């Protein structure tokens, strides 16, 4: 396959090369700092930071499956990727994105239990249960990505081999298939779009319940809970809204997938460290000691 001119104009591509290189360095530094700070401090014992550690690892891994090739392609005249490499990128990207989605769900569950059932928090969110939630996230992410991969592998590709994107994703690949993709497009929407939309609505509902519960708390407790939850809400919105926009629409639609996907492949992983550290005194203190 050949990636089409990523942003058409060569000068613009070189400008984006520098921009994405700086963004990738920010992702590496920010998430690595959070990861190491939590691992080498007492914060790893707390469920919220335990999940945050896994989220930072997912951001590092997911961005590293997409952005290095994007940076290389922006500097190259021809942007070629082999069929096997394309399928590997498709599988890995959806695996890591699927795991990240369920890590965010686990973080929402942690905040819900901490605020709604504070006296039972340590019993409900024990380390064994947290480990189980991480294993479930990897299991669900694997089955989601393997289902998409097997579906794409069974499709016949013919004619133009130019992908109008900067990564091998299922929707731009479906445009190269030489048969009717109506049924396959519906399966992709069911596998990715509807699942992401349903999870997003569940997360929104959980935060509505949290807000309702906070009305009975003291003003200081309300401020602390809102500060923690608002950080998580920002991360959820930054990741889920672009995903919903891309995967709920059918494959044949002419939407701005290439531009919108930058939000969850580059911007969200880059912003997560800032969102979770600038609004978190405990995290800033631990990072300063580290």
C-alpha cells in the first residue's frame, strides 16, 4: 500500500514533520515521567494511580505504533507500507486502543466507588480486583482487534492501492476493497462505533450519578472530588468523541477521518500527562520527589 500525500502540499508536510516530532517527544517524556513516578513511589498502591500508570503505558505504546511511521512518511517522498506491516499496524493499534478504552472505564469505576461508596472503597477496589480489571481490558481489546483483523484479511483488495490516511485503519482500507462492503461496514460500526458510543454513554451516566451524590457532601469534599473527576472527564471527551465521530459513520462517507484521528492518536496522549498532573497536587509532589 501507498499512503497518499498526507497533507498534499510538500512544505506543509515538512512543517507537520517538525510538529509531530515535537508532539511525539512530548508524549514520550510526559507519559514516561508519570509512569516512572507512580512505579517508584507509594502512589502505585492506590487504585487511581495504578490505573493511571496503565493508561500512561497505553498512551506510550499506542502512539508509538502510529506516530514514528507518520513522522518518517512526512519526511519521505513515497510513503510505502507492505501488506503485512499494514495488517500488523491495524491489529496493534486497535488492540492498544481497545485496552485504553477499558482502562478509562476502570478509572471511572474507581472514581464512582470512591465517591459513592467511600467506606467500602478499599474492599471493593482491592489490588486483586484492579488486576482483574486490567486483565479483562487486555482480553476484550484482543478480541476486538482480532475480529477486525480477521474480517479485513478475508477481503479482496484490487485496483488502486493508495490509502487516504496516515495509518492502516479499517475504514480507509475498506475503500480499496473490490466488492460490496455494505455488510462489512455495518459489522465495523457494530464492532467499533456502537461499542465506543455505548461505553461513552455509560461513562457519562456514571459521572451524572457522581454529581448527584456530591450534592450531599461538604464544600471541601465536593471541590476535591470535582477536581479529580473533571480531569478524567476531559481525558474521556478528548479520546471518545473523535472515535465516535469516525467509527459510527459508514466507511463510504466522506468525513475528515485523517484530521479527526489526530486527536486520539497524538493530541490525547500528549495532553493526558498535563491534565493529570497540573490538577493533581499529590501527583506533582510525588513527581518533584522522583
